[in-house]
């Protein structure tokens, strides 16, 4: 599951690496990217895709995507493992804003614009042309998705691993370490926030190790 402001396009390079190693992959576009949808709307899309997959699934969630993934996996019976990639591994009753200690609006509405400086925030170690192309594909993100609290947390019943991105400027390594403490295993990459763009081969190798 992709993060806020992004789409499933961000996984393309990683998927190519995984496909070359004979891994089957699926992606989804979360409706909260570009529409006034919340966590449950995103989780519903994830659950629907999971139902289409017959065998055991390893769910990989990045950044905000960790929140709907956590909600969705709690109601799926074919998920063998969850991998949180610099992601919000929240618990029941928590929200993205709440995790950061920010006030949660009572009636969140509208869309949050793309951050003013997305390149250093998301793609500081991504080649310039590739980073600029990614920036152009970003879309506003639903405010509601940042405010909604989890009602279920799949990582309590499904094994999980966390990948800390140690040069991340969007979700700081310090915050990632707090979240990673909830996972059964912790791995690290010397990368910024988007290793699926900057280090797709290295990330694919790590995900294969975790999946096996």
C-alpha cells in the first residue's frame, strides 16, 4: 500500500525487480489520495484485492499505507506477513495526527495539498529526473485519512516486520523506531523515505528475505 499523496505507480520499479525474481505482485490505488475518503475506504479497497488472491500474501505497506493495511489485514484470512516500510504501524484508537501529537479535527473535511518541498521530503536520494517525475504525479490527500482512528489492528494476530529507513526526512527514524517496536522483527535500509525508487533492487532482496 502506497503512502499519502502517492499512487500505486510508485511501486513500479520495485515490482519489476520482484517479478524478475519470480515473485507475483499486486498493487492498489488508495482512494484517499485525491478524494475525500478515510481509512476505512482505503481498507475496503485493500480487503477487496486480498480476496482476489488465492494463496498466502505478504502485505507491504509504506508510510500512511500502513494504517489502512493494519485495518484491512485484521479481516483477511490469507495474509501470512505484514511488512511496514517506514510506515505507521498504529494500534486501535490511534490516528496519524494523534501519533504526532497534533490536534484531531472533530469533522475533518477537504484535501491536504502536496507538501511545498516534496523532493527533499520524499526523494532526497532519488536521481533528479526520476524524483521530478514522481513529484509531478503527487495528488492532494484526504484530511480525513489523517484523522481517522483505527478500529482493528491486524499485526496483533499476523506476524509483522518493520523496515526502518535511516535517512528518512518524512517519517523520522526516531519515530520509526517507536513504531518498529511493535513488530516481530526490525530491518534497516540506508535510504530516505522512498527506497522503492532509490534502491529497488536492495529493497526487493530484503523483502524476499522477509517473505521466506
